């Protein structure tokens, strides 16, 4: 009996409203917004050539977007530092979509750690943030990925509506997904789209901004629609160096191993709060 209750609770915690009975800061799996009237539009797979324009369209509408970024997918994130800083400075949320967009299910713990580490390192360097959310590529995750993400302080970010914009849907079909949200009188929505599609920038974003605002919804970041913090910590960005490169890292869809050593640690993070002399390092045992 107790086991049944536990299983039901655990299942609902993952599928439905995961905040029930849990602290907002405990890493978990989110696949829906919590706050009524909020719509969170989330853009995956960048940074790419549309990041600046999508960001600017949201800003002009008084709205906020969420970007789940890769390090080495549609180009190298270190070639788009200014665009990433532009979107972040405008108050849009930046989350991790892992380094190279490899499907992480059935990978070794070291490969999962590496895919998370390299993206955290890039966000620490470029923005001075520690992300609180990781969207697993393809929405694909298992217990291993979930517990490694939790160990790194990150919740998994899924969605409850998919525009299919990068999955073969026409723009009309994707617009139909937005219309379904409104027509179903949804209380809120956490919607997947892709920063890498020309028509997402040129057509879907203007359509969605107008549709949702005309219907009285508030367009917010994913963290805001959940009422939680988007970042584990906010510090300061670092000074670019030759180490800021995608050379020698896993390419798109690839993972570490072989000639590429797996990175399993925690990236250097520059806090704003440190002041005065640095404490002496703890000697190794
Ligand atoms: C594509 O669009 C249709 C119709 O608007 C929608 O039902 C479907 O969920 C969308 N997504 C995918 C991946 O096909
Ligand atoms: C839409 O949902 C709200 C509560 O979420 C309810 O008050 C309202 O009556 C609904 N409207 C329609 C047309 O179903
Ligand atoms: C993005 O869309 C906007 C609005 O339609 C357009 O002005 C802009 O040129 C587009 N950006 C790119 C890079 O195509
Ligand atoms: Zn993706």
C-alpha cells in the first residue's frame, strides 16, 4: 500500500506538477508551468544567427524568452559571445542544452558529466552564471541523466507543447499549435521551438507574441512560470582567452572519449561577492 502511494506520488511528481511537496530549489523534472496565465516560449539549439533578432522581438513586446543553448552544435558558442551576452543582458533566460547536442541516454556517467561541464564552463565564462536548468537533447533522459543533473544542481527542463518547428512542421502547423493553446483555454503553457529556424524568427515569433498577448497571457521565462530561480548563482563573466574554443571538444552529436578526455569536474566560477584576499588553498591530503 505504501509502495503504491509512493509510486503514484513519484510518477505525478515527474509528469504533472512537480512542485508538490518539494522545495522549489530541489533539482527535479519540469514539464509544465505552474503559475496561471503564464506562457514560456523556449528556444533550443542556438546560439545561432537568429538569437539577436528573436531576443529583440521579445524585448520590444515587453516579453521574456528562454534559450536552451549548446556549445558546439549550429556553430561554436565562442564565436557568438556578444549575441549571448546581448540576450542575457535583456533579461531573457539562458539554460543549458548541453555541449554538443548528443543524445545522452545510454552514455557513460563521464560522458554525461562532460556534456554538462563544457556547457556550464561556457556559460560561466561568457555570462558568469551557473544554470539551474538543463534541457536534455531530444527530451531524452533516464535516471542516470536525472541524478547527474541533480548532482550538478540542475533541474531537467521538458515542455508540454511542441511546435514541431524543427521537426518538419510547416509554419502554419506550428501556428496551429499556438492556436490550440489558446483555443483549449490552457491555464499556462511551456512551449518548445528552435532558435535555428529562419521561419521561427521571421514568422512564428511575431505570431506567438501577438496571439498570446492579445489573449491576455503573460510571456515569461521558464523559471518565472515556475516561480523558481533561473540560475544557481550569478557572478561575473571572465576575460576571453585562447582557451575559449571548440577545437578539441566533442563535435555536434558527439561525446568525449578516445582522444578527447572527459571533463567531470566543476568549471571555474567568478563570484561577485568575493572581496579581500583569497583564502589560502586547502592542502591536498
Ligand atoms: C505539428 O503540428 C501539428 C498541427 O498543428 C501538431 O498537432 C503537432 O503536435 C506538431 N508537432 C509535431 C512534432 O509534429
Ligand atoms: C477558461 O478557464 C478559466 C480558468 O482557468 C475559467 O474561469 C473560464 O471560465 C474558462 N473559459 C472558457 C471559455 O472555458
Ligand atoms: C528575424 O525576423 C525579423 C522580423 O521578421 C527580421 O526583421 C530579421 O531580418 C530576421 N533576422 C534574420 C537574421 O533573418
Ligand atoms: Zn535540441
